[in-house]
C-alpha cells in the first residue's frame, strides 16, 4: 500500500510540496508561542526643522482701470450766408439821396450842370471829368440846401473821373458796392440831376444790359463800362448807379444819342480806385499815347489776314503827340513794357498806372516789316 502511495506521490509532486509547506508553518507557530515576548523600543518623532519666518510681501496696488473718455469728433460748423437786404426803390433812394449832390459849373462858354456822389471823408465828391474840366467856378448844392464852393482835386480823362472837394466834413458817405459781383439782368436805379430840373434829383430804374463795354470817340476811350437801360440824360453825369441793396456799383457817364435806352456807367471798382489815387497823387496825370485806337479781334484778324489775333490797331495819330514819329496808321500795338495789350481796355489800364513823362517800351507790328520796338515818352492828355 505504501508502495502504491509512493507511486501516487511521485505522480503528484505538487501535493508533496504543499504538505511540506504546511509543516513548516506549524513549526514556526509553535516556536513563537514558546518564547517570551521581546519589548520593542518606542520610536521618537523626528524633530522638524524650525521654519524661518518669511517677510510679509508688500501688496502691489494695481491702478484701477481708467474710465475710457469718448472724444466726439468736432462737428463741421455750418456757415449760413449773410442775408442781403433788398430795398424797395423808394427806400434806397431815400437812403442814398443825402450822398448825392448837384454840381453847377461856370465855364468860359457859359454854364453846365452835373451830379456827384460823396465817397470819402473830408468833403470828397466823385463826378465825371467832363462835368468840371473847364470850370472857372464850381458850386456844390447839398441835399440839405447848403451851397458850397468846390475845388478840383484831380482829373483822369482816361476814365472820365474827377474828384472835387468842399470845405465841410459832415457829408453823408454813400455805400460803395462791388462791381465785380454784379450780373447782367440785375435791377438798377440811376439818380442824377437830369436836365437841371428843379425839385431835386431824377430817379430812373432799369436793368444791367451788358458789362465790360468800351466806347471810342476819336482818341478818347472809355472802358470798364456798365450798359443799362435806366434813363441817363444830360445832368445825370457823375451820379450814382445803385443796386437793389442801395450800394453804388457805377458812376453814370454817357448815353448814345442815336440809341433808345442805352446808357453807360463806369464800374465803381475802377472809378473808386482812380478817385482814391487822384486824392493820394493830386496833380499827377495818367499817361497819354495819342492814337485813335481799334480793338483787334480774332475775327477781324482773320478777315484782314493780320499777323496777330489781338492788339490795339492805330486808326490815326494825333499830331504832336507822343505817338507822332513813333507809330503809323495800321500799326498794331501788342505790348507796353512787359504788359500785354490785347485791347483798348488793357491800354487804358496801363496808362492809368503810368503817369505822363514816363518812358515806356512799346512793341508793335508794322505791315511787312514785322515786329518792332521803340521807346515812347508818355505825354499829358489834351483838355
């Protein structure tokens, strides 16, 4: 039986091993229970290192978040046009009448009459040159009834303007307008002592018919003219042409006797400038060339096969004048000094800025000879 068990064990080695392990465990337990218990030392806690106190950190004050400021864009200002005051005819006549004077003149040939307008302090009155140029005595009648003696401050025959002074300083100065701003078709009012009728100045109303007109009478040239159908008669000369705001935009000067409703006034910007120059340069006359002028236009140049499109043609030469011996009939003036002369207006503007006695360089075309230049000494205007 043992032999069979041995064979059985040999076939089951894991069973032997398990039995051996159990035996060893039982032996260990019996051994432990027979020995006296051994006291175990009490373990001491490991001392911990003392912590070094750390400085209290200074709190950092963070700035508060700024409140954003909203900047609004600067608004574009709205510019409103200054309202203009339009006066009725009666109102503007009433406002301007104290500045309008009657001028009576005694000449070697008799008497004449005209009109003037007060334009500056010191008793200064603007009128036409042809009203006072031959005067032996000038009597100025004011709107308030006073009659004063006037004296000539200066004459400018290139534009038919004169300045007369009276010995009082309490005159009402007229409102001066801007003739550069006027337009064809605007209403205008002319005031003047037409035909020297009793009872005060005559008032006529019309429109601006045209601008920049020129009148040529022999050697006399009037430029910078306003054409109007407001009645202008003898005696109106030197009076104001008013716009609807009661401002002077022209000085009445002439009419065409063969035309109906065609009168002319000198633009106030030019007239006023000349009047102020006459006061500042009393006794100085504008220059004079001494020709009968003709405006050369592109149409005329094409018809006559002229060598230039614009200039001032010479129709006649005044004997004894500065042009005598320098210019000939049919010459065409195109330049004075460095100033181009495309027409009679430019010629007169140049002469107003250069007094008699001044030597200028004149450039002109002459027939087949071509372009010529010469010195010319400006002279005094006749009359």
